[in-house]
C-alpha cells in the first residue's frame, strides 16, 4: 500500500505573515522584505485588512535611474518622480491570488505556476494568517531522511502512545513502515506519515 504526499498549506506556510501598510514609504517596504529575507509581503490598510501584495520587483520600480557613465549620450531627466508609497507600486486586492490554511498544496503550486507568482497570502476569513511561497515548499524537500524518520515516528507515537509500534525507515523522502499487521491502524499510520512535510510516498513492505 502507498500513496502520494498529502499536505495542506497550513503545514508549509510561513506564519505570522510579515505585512506592510499601503501608506508605508517604498524604502521602508524594501527594508522589511530584505530584513526578513522574503520576496513579497501582503499589504494591509489601517484596519489590517488585505488590500494588495507588494513584491521585490514592484519595489524596484523607479528606484534606479540610468548611470551617465554607461553611455556617451546625454541622458534625459526623468519625467516623473519615483514612487513614494507602497500603494503606488503594489498589486491591488482585486488581482491578488489567495489561499486558505486548508487549501491543498498541489492547488497552491498550480496557482503559483499558472499565475507566475512566487508566493500567496493565506487567509482565515479576512484575517491574514501566513504566506506560502515557493521557498517554503522547497524547504520541505530539503529535510534529511533522518529528520523525516524522526518526524514520522513522533507523529505515530502521538497517535498511538501505547502501541501498536512500527519500525520506520525513510529513503529519499519515501517512508517505509514495518510492524504487526493491523489493517485499521495501518491505514491511520499511512495517513499520518503522508502528512509529515517532506514525505513524498509511504510504503508498507511485508
């Protein structure tokens, strides 16, 4: 018996979400993203409601001008001043793609690929509870087999503190569960193992 990985957004998202206000200066937002090593942040209004998303590329817009040393031609003066506040460069709420804590990770990946975006705000009702990014998903795949084995064993012990017991081995993200055959418990163990972020498949070799 085996199955592909099952994972919800809440198991991989970064929380709490790092936000900026729509009236924040652009340079402040640049520092927030850089300091927290993130590529985008939800933009909120005075009441904390989501009104947009701002990315690194948005914030770079207009911040650098041409260097006269790079060309022999005289460069024209800019016609407009650079953006001053986040609302000048952000993607508005009407275009923002969001997910919930219980969205399947495969759905989030499809949205990122289809819309060519790197991260998605995670909402619980109108509350912003996190962000899920390509980096979050990649991080799940960098966990070592030993870390994954320990996480699977911990999940099984939490569900079955007094038995049954399984011997757990993990190879390249594939978990193998060996133990006394118990159909009902095996099914639950299979589900528990597959919900460990980084486990890509579960086997029950006999």
